[in-house]
C-alpha cells in the first residue's frame, strides 16, 4: 500500500517542540495551503489548515529553523487519529507525519545558515547545493563562470 503526501504552505504558528517520557523529540505545527481553484461566488481561494507532526531530528529541525509565516514543503504520510474530547464526544482528525521538510521560500538576511532540509538534500557550506561540484555554474543555474578552461 502507498501512503505518501506532499504539501506546501505557510506555517500558521511557530513549531512547538516537546519530548516524550522517553526523551524523543516531537514537534507539532500547522500550515495553511491554498486550494488550486477559486470559489465561483466569492472569487477567492479556499485555504486548508493542515496539522503536521515531526519526530526526532526532523522535529528538531522544524523547531530550530521554521517560524510562523515561513513557506515549507512537507512530505510524509497521512495519519488518522481517533480521540475523545473533554465532553466525551468521539473525534477524528487527520495529520501528516513528516518524513522530510524543505524550505519553500528564500532565506532572509535575519535567517541563519540552516541545512536545506532534514531527510533530503543538504546545502554545502557557502550555499552551493552541489558542494562546489556545480561545474562553474552559479547555484541558480545562470551563466557559467569564465574560468578559461572551457574547450569552446
């Protein structure tokens, strides 16, 4: 069976990092994802608010580098949870258990130099995602640097 989901949206709040009784870190946050279509009557896009749970290093990464308003790409598995509220009513909620989290926006000047993601590609020092192996190309795949060694 396949249970894989990838969503992109802005964080609605800062991730909350907690630890289980055995000391395992777990972060929870939610992201707002606009739908691809507009409502015919209002002309506006509906927004879905999706709960995310990130365990261990992925949760620590989210807690350390993501903040409210940042764009994030989250991939993982969809999980349904049954629970009982304070009034004794049975409830069901859906959440994504994050396996990989990536930045969905550019860094600002105030941001630190974090890795590109947890569980996915990581930028090398200096911001070159190819670790200096980009063959003279800038990280944005612009014009090659003129180093005089090109055969044409």
